[in-house]
C-alpha cells in the first residue's frame, strides 16, 4: 500500500429503500430550495417514472414545501454538450434554485453540467472543458451551493454519488470529463421501485458498467484499503444479484442490492482513479460509434483483462474470491484465467454480446480508434500502444483472438 497522498470523500447523503422517492420534497425543503426543476428523459416519461415523481410534489400542501417549477425531458443517451446547454437555458428561464435528476448516467451527468454552469455563470459547458478534461481539487475546487438531488433509475454508472461528469462534445467527437469534488448531488435516493421496469438488456449492461468500475478500482495502482473495501463488496453483490435482476426484473431485493453495488463501485473507482484501460476503450468507441457506455464496458472488460494481464495479477486472488471462485492451490496466472472465464460466463448468462458485430464496424475504422483511445482523458495515466489498441479492436469487431 502506497504512503503517498490519497483522498476519499463521501459527500452525498444516501437515502435507500422502496418508496424513498417520497422524501424528495422534504429533502429539498431542508436544503432551502423553493423552485425545483425535474430533469429526466422521454423514455422515462413513457415508462411513467416522471409522473411518479411529479405526483409527490402534487401531494405536498401548497405553501409547505418546494414547488415543482418545471420539467425538462430532452436529454439523450450519452448526452452531449447540446443537451447540457439546452437544460441550462431552461433552468435559467424558470428561475430554478433546486436541481432534481431522475434517470441514468446521461441525465445525472447533464444535471452536473447544469450545476457547474449555473455556479460559474457559463452559457456553454464546452467553455469549461476546452481540452477534454477539467480536473479540479483542493484548493481550486469550491462548494457549489445549489440544492441538488439525484435519483438513479439504472444500477450502473453510480453518477448520483460520483465526482465525475462525462459529457459528449459533438464538435470534436470526444467524451469529455469534469472531475470536481462538489459536482455530485447533495443527496441521492436509491429507490428500487423505480428500476423494476428497466429492460433486461439495459439492466445487464448497466450492471456490467458497475462491475467494470469495481474491477478497475481494485486493479488501480493508487487503490487504498478504503477503495478496495467498496470495490470488493460491489463485485460480490453484482456476482450474486445481477442475474436475478436481469431475469426477474421485479425482484426488489436484487434491484436494491444492485443500486448499492453501483454506488459502491463508482465510489471506489472515483477515488482510486488511475489506470482505467477498459473505460479508455469504452469512451473512445462510444464516441466514435455511439455504443452505449455500459455495453462497451461489458464487451471490453474480459478482453482487456486478457490483453493486459499484469494490471490485474497483483490482486487477482481477492478478485477471484469476490467472484465466488475457488482459489485454493492456484497460482495467479491460473486465477486470472478463471476470473476471465467467469466474467465471460456472466456476460453470456445475462444475454450480453461478446463483441460489437451488431454495430458493423469496418476494419478500416480501426485506424481512427487509435487516435480516439490515445486522446481520451483516461489515457493520461495509462497510455496504450497503437499495436495493443489495434489488437483489442480486432477482437471486438471480428470476434477472434489476435495476438500482439
């Protein structure tokens, strides 16, 4: 364990349990917000989730709690700067003083971008991230006193508690990042009843997003005992409960445990942040080919572990145990192969693909992935060679083993 500086900041208050969405008006009242804007997306509107949240405010007696001043729903999957800027304009138009994010990672990251722009007086989120990465810490980072609550409707990104906002820049076709210790929500509501209608495929790949967070946190050269504790428990919960959540979507216990696993996985990831090659590939391919982030992580995870074994070997015994594998009498290399096989079996069990053949990515497009992977902010701490990037690319588009 390194004795160099590290930080671990659990800033978001977490309220968990079935029906906890009913707390939202009172929580905003405690945060002294009066005019709330609800941010979500059209899919959740069609699923009835938006109406469930609106009803809570309607039940609040007039004058005794905050007002739901407006609803903004035009946020796309893998939201970009245009979504953030449109949401920002809406929040200003209705004089909102409280932000409520209800949705997956795209909605929650959009609201983080809105909060940052409101606090700093910006009209375009791209002004904040001109080079693709804004990383602020002490003492440059400061508290943003805008009441902010997030309610995740997927168990994957953990964006409700993370100090990271990922926002697609349409101009340069790159997923840009804001990392800021006060950009996450003041409070998070983990209500499993809001996730039971999630389709099996989305449940599966968002669950693998959470698994990737936890495994990359565990493997990180800057991991600590604190991040390891969260990462390992996240992995245990996902191994146990993801198959049930996928196959029996109305199982509230599995849904609740997956929300907890997602929250713990991203917390470990955020504060062990260093070598994240799986995310590096997922960001690049997501930006180039518009592959959903969780699906990209799911496909890349076992392949990257095969191609960069030295990153995962130091803690492979703990990882194998967390995945409920027998470790007795096995060397590290054998355990790594067992872990990779277990992840592939989990991938297959929840109905996820092993490659991107459905996206019809041509071999000639691999040249562009080299630049995209190397330019992604994730490459700063753990750069990947062009040969490795190409070899991994051949695996995911052709579904065949390529050596380097």
